């Protein structure tokens, strides 16, 4: 009887172990590490870019922090903008260290060739892959003239205010995020316009909302 129970236990354990291994293999095959993101961008680029500027953005609270990586083309052969967005993912409840972070492709978009700064409305998801109630507006540029900083004009519950955009810039590319568009904590936030400046402070592009 004891021998039979032992074999039943071993059988159940083996099935559970195989199921976990299958899930882990599937997770790894459908995600990538940081170096994999860079390689994916250059191998799938639509602008023939050979390098991308990368930045990460985190938002949330408690155990529901969500993290995204934004990669914008730095040296496309055309004036067209290009952006890849990757979401950080984890295997079940297991949280990895930054050295072992895994990401999945969430979005890929290319702007119009006549735009200095392109933009996209993006709805982030939490760690359980549930869509959030508010949107992000992501602005990106890799054209001439090079963007160095920006300011946003937003409307919050009918009142207009201007805030400085926290962007990441190099000599070739620029990317910044305007979060919390929609209703959050009872406050309605609407995008009005964004103004972009070069390193000398000259206005080079204005993007206006609907």
C-alpha cells in the first residue's frame, strides 16, 4: 500500500513538474531579455536603423508596478520615425532581478515621413496583463532638427496647465511619455498640445490634440 501511494505521489509530482517546465519554456520563448530587445529592433526595423535609443518607464503602486521599455530609432536611412514598446513580464509570482528581466513586444509603430515628432496613444497593462483605466501618449523623434526637451499643455477638470516633459534625448533621438490621460482618482486629464525644442531652445514642432 505504501509503495502504491509512493508511485501515485511520484506520478502527480512528475506531471506537475512537466506542466511547470512547459509553462516556463513557453514563457521564455515568448519573451526576451534586454539584449534581445535591441537585437529584435535592429532585425525588424522598417527604417533600416542600426541603433535605437532605449529608456524605461515605471508606473503603479504596491505590487502592481508596471514597467515598459521604449526603443526609438536613432539612425534610420529616412526621416521616418520608428518606435518599439516592450512590456516587462514575469513568470507567475516569481520576480526577477534587473539582470534577469524579461520583456515582450507590446507595440511597434512608425510615424509619417513629414513629421519631426510622432506620437501614439498607448494603454498600459498591469502585472496581471489587465488594461489600465488611463492612457499614455508617447512622443518620439529621430529626425532633423534634433529634439532636446518639450512642454505639455493639459486640461485637468477644465483647468489648463503647462508641465515640463521628462524626456530622454541623445544627439539623434528623443522619447518622452505623457501619462494618466483620462480619468484617474476622480481627476479628468486631457491632452491639449505639446511643444518641442532643440538644444538651443528653438521651437521645432508643435503637436496639438483633437
